[in-house]
């Protein structure tokens, strides 16, 4: 390792290989920490994507339900329009037969 404040005056002098080894160890620690942080972030991102997927499925189900309701409403309006046309025609016939004014 690199020579620091050793009390032994005969300790080994640091070499370029020692500095390179220390650099590699430090760099490896930094890389492992970065990977660990990225894995945590990916976990959070995955959770968020799952929540968005669940929301999308719920929205899709709601849209399908509302489409059915709109189809039923359209049929009801069509039936009501047909009935209204029949009632209007009968009312006009009644007015005509009674000698009144037609609309």
C-alpha cells in the first residue's frame, strides 16, 4: 500500500503499481456504488411503469363500460325518436280529422 505516516522508517516506498492498484480499487467501489444506485432507480422506475399499466387497464375497462352505455343510450334515443314521430303523425291526423290547423 501507499506509504503514509508509518512509524517504521524502513517501510516500503509506494510504487506506480501501488498507486494503480489503489486507483483501481477506488474506481471499482465507485462503479459498484453507481450500479447499486442504478438498480434502485430501475426498481422505482419498474414500479412506476407497473402502476401506469394498471391505470391504463382500468381506464380501458372504464372506456369499454362507457361505450356500452353510449350504445344503449343511442338505441334508447332511436326508439324515442321513432315513438315521437309516430305520436306526431297521429296527432297531425287527429287535428286534420277534427278540422283544425296542421303544423
